[in-house]
DNA sequence: CAAGTGACAATAA
DNA sequence: TTTATTGCCACTT
C-alpha cells in the first residue's frame, strides 16, 4: 500500500521529536519534493491534530503558520513552549536551537 | 479544460 | 532587517 503525499507528510511530522520543530521546506525535502506549499496544504487538510503535531511545523524563518487550525497561532506558540521550544521577541522560533535534525 | 488560490521559499531592493 | 515579487505544484471553482 503506497502512501499518499499527505500521509507521507503526516508520517514525517509525526517523526518530529518533542522540543524540536521542522520547516515546511525541510519536510518537503525529506519527502522528495521542493514544493513546501503542498506540505502546507497537507497540514491544513490534517484530519487529526492529536495524531499529527502540525504545531511543530513552522516557516523557514521560524515564524508560525498564519492559519493554524486548532485555535490560532497563540495556541500553537503555547504548545511549543510547553514542549520546551523557546521563542525570540520577534515571535520566531529559535531554529538554530530547535530545528529538527532528521539524521 | 482554464484560471484562481494557497499553513511556502528564495531572491531582490 | 523588512517588504515586495517570482517560482512551484496541487487543489478548487
């Protein structure tokens, strides 16, 4: 059973360990595509938030997604902090400190 | 079938 | 450093 693009995105997102974050571009690269946009669409179409921690996926700049589907960017920021992720005054995640290393 | 839209990223100014 | 523009590709209308 081959996995759909969306399911593949979900699989990678679920692989992100707590306290780390991944960028759309990174996920796209892991899957084998360059289109980070599709990754965004996949997460927006995300059927189960508790199953797919899309809150750990951020922009390449470290900023949170504009249309977070679970209660707004505030909720997302709160969850990330709860997992041990630190933020800069700019509302940006410290990617250099929390960016997931897929190794 | 064609055009428009979008949870992005890279480049230019 | 921030804002604007362009490119990519899939999905919706």
